[in-house]
C-alpha cells in the first residue's frame, strides 16, 4: 500500500487502488477505541446527465435521484432494513447525499466492527428496487421535501444559490421536487446504480486502531466481482461567469431576519485549490470573523446577533463563498461588509492580524484529527475533489500574506456578490 505521512501532525494514511478501480484509504490511529468506516460514490445531486459507459446511452435523470437512491439502498429483498440491522448491533449508522457524492457509514466502539462491515458492504453491493417499494418511498421523500421547504435556513441557502448561478444544478434542492421524484422508477435507479456504484467510481475510508494490511484483506473478502467499465462521461451545461441576480428575499417563520451573502468564484484550479482554500478561510476570518474589527463593531452596535457562519464550498463544477447570520438590518451588514472589502483592497492586509488568524485556522485543522469521524469524512470528500487531506497541513505555510492579497483581489469582487434574506412573516 502507498503510505503518505504528515510529519507535522504525526498521522499516516494508507492508500490502495484495487484492480476493479476501488480506492481504499486507511488512517490508522493507535490507542483509540472508536472505529469509523465510510463508503462513498462520486455521485451527487448535480450529476443529472451522463453517458452510460456500458451502452454509450445518454441519460437525463430527474432531479433528486442520487438522494432517492441513498434512501432505497437500505431496503433488502428479504424484507430487512440494513440501517435497522446496524443499529441493532449497537453501531451508529447513517448515510447522506451532497451535491457531488453519496456516502454510507457507521461508527462503533465495540467488537462488532466486522459484523457491521459485513452488513454495510452487503447492502451497498445489493440494491433491491421494485415498483412497489419505489412508489412507497416517494411519499416518504415527498414529506421530507415539504419539511425542508418550510425550513428558513435551507430556503436561505437555496435562494443564495439561485442568486449566484444561472444554470448550475448546485442551485437545486438535493432531494429534488415532488414533481421530479414522481418520474423516478426502478429502471432509472438501476441505471444510476450500475453506472455510479461501480468500484471504479467509489472510495472506502476507514479510520481507527487497525493493522492496515489485515483490514485491507478483510475488505477484499467482502467485495463482489465486477467487470471493468469505462469512464463515466458527465454532461453539465455551461455556466456564465456573472451572477444570476443581486438579491432575493422571502418571508417565513423567523423571529429575526436571517441573511446570507454569497460570492461566486470561478471553477477551482486543481493544482492550486488547497492553497486557495486556506487563504480564503484566513481572509474571511480577518474580514468578519470573531476577532475582526467589523464583527466587533456590528456586534457591539446590536446589528449582528452572533458570530457569522463562514464557508467556502467547492467541487469540480462550482465554487462560492458564503457568509451567513442573523440581523435586524441585513442591508446594513451587507453594505458594511462591502465597505470592509474595499478598505482591505485599498490598505492591504495587516501582517500581525494575518498571522494571528492563520495560526487560529491551523489549530482548527489540527483539532479535526482528534476525531475518527472527522478524519474519515474529510478524506472521503477531499478524495472526490482530487485532494489529499494532508495537503491542508503540509501546504499551510506556503500561504503568504502576498498570496492572500492576490486571492483577495481576484475573488472578493462586488459584481460577483449577492445577498439572500429571510424576513419574519
């Protein structure tokens, strides 16, 4: 197995690519009683148009299929539900769907790990879809969609995506709509399963106190043979560089207005993305993080009710910055934010402030390695972006103030900014 070590945090990751194309990553952590396994496929909500490798058939699927498929994977032909089986073993099991991948997982601190691995690898490799169980699931997911439609935070996020993007499917609800899921049938699910749940499109990550070579053999024993398939050709509509609209508002059941400022970025350069991501996290901390002058001013004046949520989301198909929070006067926050961006551009970055925030961000990265769950989920998500998670630690010191200023001037552009606001009814 290929071993990659981060000497700075004294962690090792073992990488193996099997003949069938499956990527396996094992992060061995001695003296921990927790074990975590996550098996993911590079298939998310944005992958709604593709060419099947086996037949060269172009397929255009309804919105929400990746999430629907995730729900249906637990149901087995013998009438059992694998999620219930895993829970009965005392394991903390779950699954989730994002814009760019779907994952199945469990965490345990017992001696039941290999029993859990039996069940996990069995249900992920053996789908069971019928007209009856698919129709039944439509009702369940329909209720979930309606529940999220009434969620102010979720609506705020979707409205921000709608402001930033013209056509990119990242602006769509991961679960789809009641109308779109009505078009899903077993044939659609099997086509997507057979295309995207092939080992060559999947990564399995395990973190815990294991001997990597022994664990690798146990994983191989549980794998079913699959014929090789060619590359999956995904088709995405071209997205304009400009934003779709400057603002969007809605009225919902909130006590105080909530807001989200979005900044659209160009598609990430794979060679530069880790360094850029670090720089943007530092810049956001300097601009409006807890120790920034702007945050202190807005908090002390009562305009910002708590520390804002700061995020940089990206995949191979999109990239954007998000700043979200609560305020009685969101427009004032937005104007102050834009004024602070202009001030930073005019005056440059303060070196002492830059180094202080940079040390804080580095500390946050190191702390993630205390949790087997954080480690495994991070390695899985990064792997689908073509990133080795250790790069965030190893490349950290290459982010200089001069580089951060360059990124700031490139990305924090007012014509790429938009704001979404949810006000009380």
